């Protein structure tokens, strides 16, 4: 925002009737230092959207009240020259034109300037036959010399051509319509108004030219011969400058009148070249050829200093003596906005706050704890006083009653007390009414019976009829600054939380302004149009009661607070509160407020607030540093940062223009002084940016918006997303497949490992089972051994023991023959025992380590003969004949040791059961089996024993033999088990008393 070089020309009323009624202006100059591209302002006009356009020698400028937007060859493609000439066209049709020195025609439309190919606005080719002419008359007066011509274009694009003592009218195509022969001097000034051509001569006469006649026009103004005419053809305005006064001229059929709109600048010195007057806002725009742009605004507030030699300008309490006169609590009398006198006695005895006038115009003031009454009939010289226990801080005269509020200073000890003083009583005798916890700061009479007393912490309601006091709920912690009654409403200002309303026995609060200036509201006065005027430490606010009431009905309804600062005419933004009264309104509607710098006067009926009523626009963006204009739709592609420039033409106090932005229905964000809002990396897709602002009193928001489509980048497009999804799906699928394959492979490997481990386990189990079986067999063999030992060893041992005992005991009495027999018996038993033990050991070895048995080839006859020899003595003792009928060349491939045990046991059994008989070994072959027979002539076997033996054979074959049946010998059991190991078989043929034939058979492959 450009910061103007401000020259304040304040024509204030200072102690003189001569200055009474003078108008003051605020004057702001803008040059290239404040944002203009160049300091020569050739023309000024508004467009349809209320922007102000300036023509300079470095391009066109659009002004919105805060910023200058330049249009030249930097942002207008194809522009050949930045030196602009004068404007023409129609504001309402949004079509304004300008031609530069190169003949480029520029169109101002839709708030921007562009080159147009429409050369119908360029009349240079048409008038090339004239050496010197003005394509369009400048807004400032010029002198037409000989052979000079000036073109005045009308709204229908017909035009007047003035020059060479003639006035000719042409159609838009250049066809001559009419001619007036009119001799004029160099000082004659021509201008147009309402499509009519006028001339002002040096004598002050105005002439209007019509097609068939020349009409004289009466001028109501008196001006000197040096008066200048300024015409603004676009705005259809004509101005007259004379004696440093600028008049805005109004035309009727026969007269011309003028209104002063500005004064105080020498146009010749300032080289004023162009003028535009904003009639609605009473603002004058002056274009200078050297100094830039001047903006002059009428000031509606007037600052009246009240300082004298004995006092400063600080004022608090004021009251009105009559319709035109005020009296301050400091003793200053102001009449018609002029200090007329000072009452020194009042000044000496006043502490500025209390300023109460009774019906006799006696003036009541206070100083500390003293209340004084100054008598009007003595010109406020004589007075009498009364003292209180606490400081006097508030007072109110209502009829014949004077209410007085006292109390300690803030945070002081003591209570506030309300006193009542009867003004009809000649003696000043205050009566205490009620007490409050804090000092009483303000008083207001609500009706005949109700009085409100504001304190430093809360508001109290006093009923005079029943003498009851109650505390108003909702204001318990508020510092009550002042109260203003309007009909049945009581408006309450506080020191920290702004304005409240007491209505229908309820307290209503209101939102503050954006900077919380209203938090310290000092005083409230209502004008005749329903506006409340409120003073603060930062200036004055104006608000309409309708806005406040609408807010109470619906808190979503906005409140428009219009703000005035010292640029409006007063010299200090800080106003004072706490006075009683804190402000007054005169019968002529003038309102006066006390401040740190005297009194501020204004007439609300004459104040013309400049409200932000124009629309808000989002018409330019900066995309990655590049500027571009947009309409209501914008497409963005490959952008990182987008800055939206929000603008709204507003020429008042910028505090009153509050623009907010919302994106996609989100929160409303205030736009700062830069009037921009930036977004980075906007998401692809559709967006809607909405702008709003409050245009003034009694109105809702004005909205505007722009649709934005952010084109997705390739990686943000749906196609890319689809591809990405497919790739992701493919990746997931591939991952699943690979994972499945991996898991399957792992499962196969795992299964293989499991199978290997299972096989190993099976093998281990098999080994364990074999070990178990082997162990079981070993245990079984151990049992067998135990059984054999207990059965076959016990008997020989017992016989041997008994024989030895008998021989020992009868050694001396026995004959040699008996001794020989005993020794023979002992030998036989010992031999049998030895043989048995050897047999058991061999069997044990074989049964335990049966897997290690090796097959060897041996001759069966030799093995049998060896065993026959082994049992020779026993055979001889039993008178047995043992024959070996086995061929000497018969060989077998078996484990010789195992086969030896079998033959040993079979021969042993035959010897045991045969006496004086015969034992024969013989063999035979039947089919594919070899059979070895052992046949004896012994005692044979009973059928029962044979059945028992075959049962034992079956149990041994199926592994269930557990030695459950006792047998006479261990040898046959050993034979059957060993035969099973050799895949052999045994059969027995025997009858009791007829001998036994034992046959063992084997496969012939051995």
C-alpha cells in the first residue's frame, strides 16, 4: 500500500467569526515515491467497477484506493509506446479507449487494459490533412491557435471539430452534419457536457452550440477573467477554477451553477492538468503534470482547542448552556464552535469530570471530595461548596434532584455511596441513599422510578419507590464507563469489554471491532438517523442500531462499525471518558466529544461516511512469479505457488474495508494490507475460492468467487493412478506369487527335511524298536538263563553236594568200590555241570549277538563225531552205542558254533533218555530240504509231552514264549530257538517206551 506524502490543510475555526463555516480538507499527494510509474497525470476517470484510472507517460494506472496497478509494455503484449493520450468511451458499457503515441488503441474493459484491433477510435488517419489537431481535447484548458483543430467526441461517436473560426459536426464515419461559423479568440475555452458543445470566453459568457443555433447560457457564478475550465469527458464533468477555488458545474437548459468542492491550492503552481470529482464520497482527484496525483477529501470533524494561558486542552465533562453554547467542566465556554470565554473560578475549582447544569443554569462541578455550585446570575463567579468523605466521580441532575456518586479510587479502601440532593432546598444537604462495594463511576435515570448506578465492578439498579437496590446480572466484573438511554434501551459502555445493552431486564453483549478499539468505549450518543456514535482511545466509531438489533436476533449477522481517525478532521485519536456528561448534542444536531486535545465537533447529518460498498474481485493471480488476469474460472497446471490478488475499490479509511477469503468451504481468513493470499502446492482437482466483505451499514456481505481447476500432473492423474494401482496390484500379485512360490519351495524343502527327519525318526524308532526287541530278547534270554540255571544247574549241584557230603561222612567206612562209584558219580555230575554251563554261555553269546553270526562251510560228520567223542564217557557209562552215519564229504554253510550247540543239545537229550541202547545220526534229502535225524532207543515221549513241546515251538515262533511252562531241560528250548535263527525246523516222532526220532531240516541252498 503506498504511503502518501500528506499535506493537511485544515481551515479550522480559531477564535474568529471570520473563519466560521470554513470547510477543511485532508490532502494527500501521491508520486512515483508512493507507487506511481511517473508523475505526469494526463487524465483521471472511474470505470464501471469504480476503479480510478490514470493516464501517464509511462502507461495506464488503475487505482483501488490502496494500490496502483500499472498497465504498460511490461504486461500488455505488443504495446509500442507507454505515452498515453486522452480517454474516451462509455463507463456504463465498460468500454473505454485510449490511443498512445504509436497509434495503438487500448481498450479498458473488465478492470484491465488490453490492445484492441478496433482502429475506429483512432482518428489520426482521418485528420492527416490537418497539420495540428488534438485527437481528443485535454481535460485542462488550451488555446487554439491558427490552423489548430480540436476533436470533441460524443457518446454516439459523432464528433465536433473546432478550429479556424468554425465549428463543424461530423458523423462517426466522418460525414459532415453541420457547420457554425464562429469567430473566437485564443482565450476561448471549449468543452462538452451531456453531448453538447460549450464555449467560455474571457468575459465569462458561456455559449452552447446546437446543430442549427447558438444558445447563450446564464452563469450564476462570479469569477475573474483568468478562470479555467476543466472538462472530464468520460465522467461527464465540468469544473471551473477561479481564485484558488474549484467549482463543480451543474447545467440546466439555460443556466450554469457551481458548487465549491475544493479550495486552497494554486493550480498554476501545482500544474494541475486533470480533475475528477467523486460526488458521492465528496472526494476530489487532481492530476498534476509534475507532482503526481492529489486526493482531497472533505473533513466532517472539527477540532476546537480549549487551552488558554491557565489551562491545557484536556477535557472530560461538558454540558450545553443553550442551543449553540457549551460549557466545559474546566470553565471554557464554546459558542458556535468558538471559544468565547473562560470562567477562571470554575477552572480553579474543577477536576474536569463533573459538569452539571440545573434549571437555573447554575453549574455544579467537583474537585476531589468537594462539590461546588457556581451561580449563573454572578457569571459563575460566586459559588458555595460541600465536602464528602470520598472523591466525587459521577453526578446527574434529573428535574429537581441531583444524584451524586462517590467512592475511593480503584483498588482503594472504602465503599461507594450514592447521595441525593434536593435542588429546591436552598441549603446543600446531600442525603446518602445506598452503598456499593466500589466507586460509583456513572449514573443514568431509566424512568421515573428506576436509577442505574455504574461502578468499577458492576451495574446496580435502584428502585426509588420501594428503596430497593439489586445488582444487574451479566456485568459483575465490568468497569462501567457511561450509560446512554434510548427509549427503553440502556446502552452501556465499559472500559475493557466494549458496549452492552440493557433491554427487557437482560444484558446483551456485542462483538468488538477487528483491533478491539471498542473495548475502551467512553461515550455513546445517538443521532437522529438511528446511528450510535462512540468514542474510544483510538478514535470514533459509528454503528447503526439496526445492525446491532439484527445481531441480537441472529449472531451470524455481521455488524458494520465505521471508524474515523484523526484523518477525518480531529487532531488526536484519543478521546476522554468519565465525564458527566461525557458528550452532548445540540439542537442543530452538532455533537461534541471531549478529547486530549480540546473538543471535537461534527454534525452527523452532514457526515458522509465513505463505506466499502463496491464489489470485491479476484481478477489477478501470480503463478510461480508470473502475473496473469483471470475471470471467474481459472485452470492451473504444473504450479508450485499461486498468489491471489484480491481487490475492491475503496477510497475511505482502510480500517473500514475488511475482506475475507474462504477456500473450499473452510474458515474465513482476513486479507492483510497486501491484499494477497497465497497457496502452495494446491491439490489437484476442483476448488472454489470465495471472497467477501461487509459493504456498509444495514447490509449483508458482498461475495465474489472464482472456480479453480488444478490440472493433475501425470503422476496425479487418474490414468497414472490407474496405472499405479495396476502396477501396485501387479506388484502385490507378483509378490504373492513369488512369496507363494517361495513358501511352496520352502514348504517342499521343509517337507523334504521333515520327511528326512521323519525317515531319520522312523529309522531311529526302528532302531529303537530293534534295540527294544533286542533288549527284550536279551531280557528274555536272561530270564531263560535264570530259568535254566534254577532248573538244570540246581539238580546236579545238589546231587554233587549230597554225594560229596556222603563221601566225606563215610570216608573211613567205605570200600574202594563204593568210593569208586561215588567218585564216578561226582565226576559225572561235575562234567554235566560243566557241559551245561558251557552250553549256556555259548547260547548266551549267540542270542545276545545274533546279528554278528557268520556262516562258514564245515563238514557235518566231523562236527557230529566231535560231539560223540565229547559225550563218550557218559555214553559208555550208560552203555550206549552212538553211530555217525553222516557221509564224511557232506558240508554245510551255517554258523558252525550255532550248529554245534544244536547237535550238542540233541545228543545230550538222547543220552539222558536212553540207557543200554543206541543213538544214530543219519541224514536225508527231501525235495529242496536237508534233514538231519537223531534217533535213539530211549524211553520216548508221551503224547502230552509232545503236545507241550509243539506248543512251546509255536510260542517261540511267534515271539510269545515266556517260559511260562516248566520243562525238564533247557536243551530242547535252545535247539528250537537256534533253529529259528537258522531258518530251520524241527519235528519229533516218539512214543513212550519206543524211543525218539528228532529231525531238523534246512533249505538245501545251504
